[in-house]
């Protein structure tokens, strides 16, 4: 659209020729219309921009500047969209890595808590050590759950950055998207 305006402004700088014509009829009475009362005229018109060449050249420059302004705005919006996608993708990838490490940590704390319980039942440790191990386990599991929430949030951010939308109600028993690294374990724990 703005490139076309440049063409229009350029064309206005050159001479233009137009052909005009008209047909008319006149009569004193209604019955005399069309009887020797028809007149016509035809003629060319030449328009040469002699005294406003500076104004027309400025109009071309303005049209080019408008085109460049909108192109730069378009380019900036595309780059912003690409930045949003990249940021969401990096955030999701980093959270997946973090989630994997937290899952491993929670598993280790679970093993330690089971070992402390076994030692307690055999009389080799005290209850305080068992409770401390379970507190560490619950803290690790809480951090893991927070990471899973962050993963879901990052999925949503990536979907939004890619132009995805909301298309209805999600049945939490059957998720639409399952992360291959966390989904099967999460589904197995909820059943």
C-alpha cells in the first residue's frame, strides 16, 4: 500500500493527459427532448506540473519515509515475536533440565528417608534423624511440584508466543500435551 503511494507521488511529478467529454440535451418542452437538441463536446486536457515540482518531490520523499517507517515497525514486531518464541523455548528447555535434576534429587531424598526409617526400625538411629530425612524429602517433592507448575507455565508461554490460542475446556484426567520426560511418571503417580 505504501509502495503504491510512492508510485502515485512519482506519477504526479510528470505531465498527464486526460480526455474528457460530455453529452447533453436541452429543450423547452418535454416532447422536444432528443430532437435536434443534443449537444456534445470532447477534448483533451494536458496538465504539466511546472510551479509545484518541489512540492511533488517532497510528496515522493514523504511517501518513501512512510513506507520505511511502517517497514521498520513491521520488522521490529517480527523480531519481538521471534524473541518471545526464543525466550519461551529457552525457558522451557532450562526448566526441563531443572525438573530432571529435581526429580533425581527427590528420588535420592526418598531413598534416604526409606533408609532412615529402616535404620530407625532396627534401632540404629533416632526418630529425629527420620523426621529430618522426611522433611528433606517433602521439601524436595515440593520443589519438584513447583517445577512441574513452571513447566506447564512455560508450555503455555511457548504456545502463546507461537500464536496458539485457547480452544476450550481441558480434561485434567486426559492432558492434551504430555511431556515425554515427565508426563508418563506424573500420570502413573496420579492413578
